[in-house]
C-alpha cells in the first residue's frame, strides 16, 4: 500500500508524458500545413490538459498550491545575473550530450532566424516561461514540497527534462530545472523561475536574431536545413572536445559569482536560513531512509519508475 500521496503527482506526470507524445505525433502529422507558432502553442496546451483535469478532480486551488508573490525588486537583478553566469554550464552540458546524440533544436533555430523577432520572443521565450513554469515549478514542485525541498527540486527538474522527450534537451533542461526550482525556493515565488526561464529562452531568440543579421545573404534551402538537422554533433570530436574544455574553464570561473548571486538573492528575500534548511532537509531524509524506507517523504514509487521507463524508452526509440 502506498503511504505517500505523491503517487497522484507521478501519475499526473505520466498523463502529461502521454499527452506530449500524442501532441508531437499530431504536430508531425500536420507539420506540412502548420507553421511554427501554432505548433508551439499546441505543444504547450497539451501539457496542461491533464494538469487542469487533475486540479479539477482533486479540487486543488492553483492559487493556494503555487506561490504567487512579488519579491524584492533588487533580487530580480541578482536572479538575472545568476542566470547569465549559469549559461556556460548549460552550454557545457549541451555540448557534452552532442558527443552522443544529435541536436534536437537545430531546425527550430533556423526557423527563428527567418521569423519576426517580436513573435519569436513571445512564442519561444514568454509563452514557455509562463506555461512550463506553472506546470513544473508550479504544480509539480509545490505538490512535492512536503516530501522535502531537495527531493522536490530534483524530481521536478527530472520531470522537466523528461518532458522534452529527447536526450539532448533532457541533459541541459534537467540542470536548468534544478536552477529554476532553487530560484523559487530562494524567493518564495514562481515568478523567479519564470524570470530565469525567460532569460534563457530569450537569450536564444536574441542570438538567433543576431545570426540572422549576420547571414542576410544566406538562403536557407532544404539542403541547408538537412545539414542543420544533423546539428553540432556532426562536428569533429576534437572540435567538440575543445569546446568542452573551453566551456569547462568558463563554467568553473562563473560558478563562483553564480553562487554569490544566489546567496545575495537569499539575503534580499529574507531567506538567510535557507542553506541550513536544505542541509537539515538532506540530513532528515538520510535519517528517515535508515529508520523507515517507506516513510511518508517517499516519492520514488511505481508510478515515477513508470514515468522514467516510458520517457527513456521513447527517447531511445526516437534515436532510431
């Protein structure tokens, strides 16, 4: 018998996975007549269908479940700076993954260079920052907080990574997911993770705009698109290793100010005791595992195992 109510959250995530798989297949089927923006909107909406059903059935008020509150305006600056300091880490994980799998966002990046900047920013940066954060740092993270902050951070990030349904995006979105959940913990507000998400995706849109400006005379034909689909993973392994070493050095340098910005965020939001709380949470969970492996803080049940098996199986399937 399951003692933890986390099985409901894990089962909900499985429904979200099924919805996303169905959505990706539907979008692929309609891709010939569907432009980028409707496809992005449909993908986001399908994630929320099971979530809305869950909230209605369980009579859960999302405004009571999710922490919506404004935080110290100065903390906005520290959160943004922290995010930019973490960009090399995200890029490092991305490039390492490309040693083994192809890029999953290459074609999207090409489409972004040909689209209007305002629409790209709205549909690629703003919309996911709101929609995905309400789901993952909203419903999933807050539903698991009673099982321990560390576990809630880790599992919600794992779910966020798996929802992308490919190994390339899974690798770095898992890391991003941890950072965004910690931002929510530091500020006590879902708006913090939305800000991090907005900065990360917005940065990609801006870079695409810059690249478009540098390649005005380049025609994107079917042959070019096919080459881009292969992604950076088609580069010589030595080139990738060189990029990894460079990113590793930059990441090691910038991780210090990133931590500093996080600690500053805690200070500005009156959360000085947060680090002690995280340590105490880890110690408590370790002690509970020894005393009672089936304690109420348990999250890894049969449904989460099913989630992981299904997501990984589908990602392996997509490799072939």
